């Protein structure tokens, strides 16, 4: 009788770990969602981020299954991960994203205004310098083309 209750308590602990891992995986995805809202970027980079997210998820689930169940895939482990994700999504996700987007948006907005004010005098001179080097680079490119054509 004692061996049965020990096995059940091990499985209950494994279920608890899988629920926590499910919540943590969704929290990681929320971090990507916050980053996407604060720093907008194109579909290519979103695909790259998603690829690395799923690569990370695969590694975490593999390690969890290996350590908790000796590598055996059990339904309650996968179900626990899904329950953890759903609990996090319905209870915390909305608030985590709203608060962090507001905080990071405000911080990056203030930093942008500060650096914009500091760098304002350099913008005019920077454009002149870039224009100067662009003209020089065009002359060098023409000279290289002419030199290559004569060969």
C-alpha cells in the first residue's frame, strides 16, 4: 500500500512540474509578444523568433519528460503542460502584456525623446558627412569599374 501511494505522489509531483512548465513556456511566449509590440519588426524576424521559441519549448519538454518520467511520454504530463498554459493565459497573460507594454513603451519613448534632443545638432552635420562620403564612394566605384573594363 505504501509503494502505491509513493508512486501516486511521484506522479502528482510530476503533474505539478508539468503545469509549472506550461505556465513558464507561455510566459516566455508573452515576452516575445511584448517585444513585438514594443519593437515592431517584419514577418521574417517574427518567424525567426517563433522558430527559436519552439526550439526552446522542445528542449524544455524533452528535459522535463526525461527527468520526471524517465523519457516516457505520458498523457498527464502533456495535459499538465496544456493546463499550465491555459491557466496562465486566462489568469495572467492579459495583465502581464498590458503592464509590460505600457512600462517599456513609456521607457523607450522617454529614451527616444532624450536621445533625439541630444542628437539633434548632430543630425544636420551627420547628413552632410554621409553625403560627402557617398559622393567619394561613387567616384571610387566608377574608377574601379573603368579599371575593370580596361582589363
